[in-house]
C-alpha cells in the first residue's frame, strides 16, 4: 500500500512535469494565434492604406490634369468643336477617365468627350455645388449617370478669371475600376476581400467583384460601422457569407469626398499554420508523456528505497538537524546524490551559522542607523549604541567617551554593563587626554584597534587601561571631519577575544555612522542656539515695533501699505487691519505732498524731521513729524517711516504767534488811542463852544455833524483799548486784510 502511494506520487510528479510542457504548448499556440491575427490585421491595414494612397494619387493627378485643361485657350473661348477634339485626344492617353467635359458657370455642358447625346446640365449636382461653394476642386463618390451613363467618380474644378471670379468649370469622370488594377499590382492574396464604402456605408467598389454588391448597403457589417467612426484601425468580424475575417481600414478624404477602404483576410487561412503546429506539438508531447509514465512506473522500485532514506535525511535537515548525514548508496547516481545531500547539509550548517552572524550584524546596523536618525539626545543615543555593540561582539562592558571641546579631557558619556565602582570612579575624575596615550593608529588613521591581551600589549600600557584589569579590549573611534572626537571602549573581562576582519570592518562602519550622529547632534545644537537667538531678536523687534508710541509703517512705492503698528493706526482713527487696507496716498492731506516726498527720496534715499499735514479716517487733518527711508533689500523697493503726532505742538505754536501778534496790536492800539484822545478832546470842546455861540441854523447843523463824527472817533478809540483778539473785516475780494475793531473788541459770548 505504501509502495503504491510512493509510486503514485512519482507518477504524479511526472504528470506535473509534463503539465507545464502542455501549458507552454498551449501558450505558444495562443501567442502564435495572437501574432498571426496581429500580422494579418497589419497586412490588411497596409493593403487598405496602399489602396487609399493610390486613390489619393489618382485624385491629385486628376486635379493637375483638370488645372491644365482649364488653362487651354479653346476651353476658355468655349470653342465646343475644338474643345471636344482636344478632350478626345487626352482620353486616348488617359483611358482611366470615362469622360472629360467643360461647363458654363450655370453648369451646362458645352463640350465633352464622349459628346453627350443630348444637352446636359450639372446644375444642382452635389459636386458642382461643392466646387461652387468652396471655389476649389471637388469630387463625389461613384454614381451612375452623367455624360457617359457609367458609374464614375465625378471631379469638377472651377475656372477662374484674373479677378478670381468663376467663368466656368472643367470636369472628369474617373473610372472606379482602379481598385482591380491596384489589387493586381500589389499581389493581394486570392482569398482577401477589399471594400470601398462611402459615408452612408454604400458599397462603391469591391474586390473580388460579386454581382449585385455595388450600390448595396454594408451598414449591417460591424467592421464597416467601426470604420465609419474612426479614421483608421483594425477589426475582427464576420462577413454576410459567414466567413470570419481580420480587417484593417483607413479613410480617404479629399476634395470634399470621404471614402473608407476596408481590407479583410479570412481568419481560418491566417490561423491554419498555428493550429497545425498545435496539433503536431500536442501529439509529440503526448507520446513523450506516455513514455515517461511507463519508465516511472517500472523503474520506481529501483529508486524508492534509497530515495526513502534521502527523504528521511531531508526531513531531519528540514527539522533543523543540520548535522544529519545520508549513507552513500551502492548505485553510483544515488550515491552521488547522497554525497551531494551530505555536502548540502554541511554547507547549510556553515551558511546558517554565517547567516545568523550576518543577521546579528544587520540588526545591529539597523538599530544604530535608527538611533542615529531618530534620537536627538546624544547621551541616550550613545547608550543604545553601546548596548548594540555589546550584543554584536559579545563584549562584557562597553563605555562611550567623548573628547571635550577644548580637546584636553575625555569625558564619559554613556555605558553598558559598566560596573558601579568603575562608573563612579570615572565620573568623579574625567580623564586627561594627554594621560590616556591612545594607540597612534586610532587618532591618526581613525582605525579600530583591538587586543586579546591588554596586560601584554604595549599599545594598552597606559595606566588608564590598567586601572580596571580585563583580558581583551577594542577601541572604536568616533570620527568627525577627519578628527577623532571620542571612542567606544569594548571590554572582555576574562575572555580572550580576537576580532575577525569582517568584525573590524563592521565596527569601522558603525564608527562612521556614529560620526554622522555627532555631527548631526552638534549641528542641531548650533541650529537650536541660533534659532533661540533669532527668536529672541525677532521678539525684541516685535515688541519694539508694537510698543513704540510713534507710528511705524512700511509701504510699497506704488502706495500699498505692507505693515504698521497699532500706534500708527490709532493716530489715524483706524484699526490695524483698516490701516493696512487703506492706500498710502489717502493718508496725505494733499496727494501732491507724497509725490514731492518720493522725488526727495529718489535723490537722498532719506528724509528726516519733515513736517507734514495728514488726514484721519474722518477727514480731519493734523500735523505729523515724519522720518522716512527708501529701502531695497533685493526682493523689491519699499518705504519705511516713523511718524509723530505734532498737531498739539503746532496749535500751541500758532496760539503763541497769535498772542504775540495780539499784544503788538493792542500795544499799538493803546498808543494810538492815547495819541488821538488828547487832540480829540480839544476838538470836541471847541465844537461844543462853537455850537453854543452860533445862531445860524446851517452852521449849527454842520457843527452837529462834526460833533457826531468826533463822537464816533471817540467810540473807535475806546474799542482800541479793548482789543482781545484779531478779527479780519469781511471786505470784498482783492482788498488787503483790514482789522475789524468792533468784532476784535467784543467779548466772547
């Protein structure tokens, strides 16, 4: 029962070995079919393209011929007899034209070859209408009729005079039999089919010819519908006669007529070689499979016994017993197989040991790389790396020491399994770098140094190494910019440990990685210090900007406010956002002041202590003192300024000037009043005396008027004693200013 099961498995193995071959044959057959289909479709597309190119060439040649005919004098002169004879001669040289004809502007035929049996007109013909509308060469798909009554491609070219006006038309009928000539010329396979259809899917030409096909609709054919919807491509279809074909199609569109050329090849003929190869390969493989099954069935017993032993050894190896070995068989091939198994077991055992070592190394390198990339704390990073070095090398203790910035002492930074008394002693007294006396190759070449005998190695004779007795040691340098800035010190207290070259290279690689860590941490520390300094400076600048009682602003030259502090916004009765949204020109009481200020800045780049009237948001104007500078920092030009509200000072100065003026005017008025009062009193007394003495009414009236005028002068002089402010009289424009004594002497209220 067991023997049958093993034999069955062997037979199954043979079957499984044969199945891929069947799969390959099937896949090859599918690929051959796909390749054959693609090649056939490419061939069909190429054939369709050649037919289309020939048709385009025919249309181009026809256009050239019609252009030449349109220039003939007999055609231009409408000489019907000479024109018809000329056309007949030309048709003898170009038999592909079923007819040549000339038309009047109205479309009537006035000459042709062959001559029309009755008067004919092309008026309303689609080709003539297209030529008339486009004023250029036009063509139509094959239709029966016209001058000859045969199916032909109608070609019409307008004849133009010197001004570009149409004076007639020249036309031709092109024999659609060109398709047969093209097919014969290009040696098309006999079972191929070529169809030419118009935009309505009407068959206008077919090869090979079939009765009743021309003029029929091919719209029910899938590949025709697809060809009408695309400029070119390939298709897989079945024709009306049930034949599956591989088709290629392209479009001919010239002179306003669009034709679709479709070439198709029968699929059975295309795929016949692939099917034949599939049958042949299947028969050969079937015979081989039968032979293989027979050999496997009858020869299984010779192989099963030693194979069972090899299977057992294999199972032991698979279970992890890498020391298991097979007994060589008396059969040479199986004996060789057993020896190969034994060699494989030995190789696996050695490989597994090396793999375990490499895995430990890779894990250590990954851990070191992770620590270097993710741990910003230098002490913690060194501690984790020390732990990985201990695990990787089996060291009993690992210590990390860094050289101080002054390069005079060696400071312990981290350790792994460092005895407590040793850690306390080292931490209490940092090592002087001059007393350590590291091996020269450590500092000069940055190489890893190790010894299996610390006590007897002269490179480790320093008292520092002898302070804590240990058997073996290794020193891994930490390099930064070509200099050694620290070490990892690995100790084996009692074990004699020798490092292999691979281990030294690994430790050297870890040394380089940790050097990157030191550089990164130091760069990070420097960057952090600079960042704190920059943030402090930025904060000081912000506080200075924000807390400044003066208004501080920055604007672009075109008047956009870029920045301002709260004092500037409050000064103008705005919030800070409103102040930034307001154009700079609107802050000036007079916009011309800003233009003048920009002109001064272009000359001197700085204007200081400039007094200027500006405008608040409510329209009120006030005085400010302005210091402004034009700045260009490489990104653009802008203005920085400081403004101080001096409106109160300006008002105080104006008040002082007014008081001084008022004092001067009052002093002048008092002096004048004093000088006027004395003679005025004498004059009034004399007037009163003369009035009393005279008895003449006219004289008395004149004296009363003089007395009234003197009284008025006395009142004016009295007002001069009471001037308290300066009021200007409202005289008409153009007169000099005059003091209004009455209003200047009135009390407020």
